[in-house]
């Protein structure tokens, strides 16, 4: 792959991953919070896994191979976690992009080497 193609894929993967992490974090934080700020504080443990995803985004930003592997494993873990709930749309919308993005980060790092 050319350097330009790799840079475009890198930016797309990072951008999509940040959007997914932010949307999931905000949704998890606010979804059960009905009583204002106290509800948000009580609901904050639900957002912790998505806070971990933010950390993984940082890792993938700095070290693409390691970050890609960890995001891939996070996606696979999410697949089994959400599969237990039996919700196919959540399974496809949440876990599949994580798995694909993890593979993309691995491919990018193998294509040019980590920066």
C-alpha cells in the first residue's frame, strides 16, 4: 500500500474509533440517569468499559499493532458479552466495528510499521 492510502486508512480508523468510544461512553453514562446529576453519578459504573475503550484508542494511536490487537480482543470480548443478551442489532453495531477496526489497525501497522 502507498503511504497516502495508509495515512487515509489510519485517519479513518482513528476517527471511527473515537466516534464509537464517545457515543458508547455518553450513552452508557446517560441512559439510566433519570434524576439529574445524582443519577449520572450512580450510573457511571456502566460507562467504565467504554472509558477503557478511550484508553485503547490512545494506545492504538501511539502503537498501532499493540492497540489493534487489544481492540480486536476487546471487540471479541464484547461479542461474547453482548451475545449473552441475545440482541443481534447491538451485537452487529457495537462489536463488529471494533473487530474490524482492530484488524485494520493491525493491517496498517504491518503495511508501514508503527509510527
